[in-house]
C-alpha cells in the first residue's frame, strides 16, 4: 500500500510541476492554434497522472468493485453525514442546479455592465484559461469532462481508499485528499487552492452521503462547464 501511495504522490508531483510551468507558458499565448493545442495536451495528461494509476491500483489490490460500490472502509465517516437519497437527493440536485444557473446569470449580467468578456467572481486566477473564441470552446469542454472523471476517480476514491487502508482513519483520508486536490490547483494562486479545497470537501460529502461516485463526477463536470464554457459562451466567445 505504501508503495502505491508513493507512486500516486509522485504522479501528482509530476503533474503539478508540469502544470505550473505549462500555465506560465499558456498565459503568454495569444495565437488561438497554440492555445487549442495546450487545451488538448491538458486533456490527455490527467488520464496518465490520475485515471490510469487509480484504475491500475484498484485492480492490483483487488478492489475493482469500489468503482460502483462505496468501500466499507468509508463507513465510519459516511455515518456522520445525513443520507441523501430519493426525494432529498432530487431536491439537493435541483437546488444546486438552480443556484448555479442564477449565479451564472448574475455574473454574466455584472460582466456585461462592466463591458468585460471575462466573467467576474471566478475562483482563483483562471482568466487566461477561459475560451476566447468558438474554436476554443470544444477543447475547453472536453477538458472539463476529463477533469471531472479523472480527478474524482483519484481524489474521491483511490487516494482516500489508500490512505484509510494505511492509517485506519477515513476522516483523515478524505481531508488529506481534499487538500491535495486543492494544491493541484496551485497555478490559480492561493485563493484558487482554498476554493478548490473547499470544493473537494463538498464533493467528498456528496459521495459519502449518496455512495455514488458517478454523481460526484457529474457535479464536478457541471461546475467546470459552468465556469469554463457556459459563462464565456454567454459573454460572446461563440461569435469570434
């Protein structure tokens, strides 16, 4: 277990180091073809750093069923949270969707009043990441899907499972995984790290309260699409 954890942490360090360097280059790019190629590169890299090690690790320890059934080791912390299912789950999802929609409309209106094509109120320094034209919207959308699938697999399942097997504490496992998830977004600056750490904690809670990893994946994708695609789209990126 310790060897698998070390391997995954090494993969995270490799990703973060390259991400920080790549981000500095990306911020200076102006030509859209170069920006699109960078989007595509970022779409591939998480599969190598997150998804493949996670899937291989689950198979190596004989826990492939964890992809569809929440591990029993998470029960100690899951029991501390209310169970979300049935009508309560439907209400939560409807409220989250409505809140996201209202927030997006308000941000777009405020941005238009300021005559800016960059949405205000973004989490961390992601201005350079926002698509600037129609051609950049597609790779940006695929990047959102990739992030949702690969990061949830690693930070909501594989890393917590490894940590709880090593330490015996599910609370520590999820707390540490959320913190690592936040640090992964260091390129956004410390406000982005704090915000994404909090988001990681919320997604962990959703997973623990429902037992549905796919739901955390869908929510993650929806949040990323909302900030990285829908808002620029409403602000006119599709016209360019």
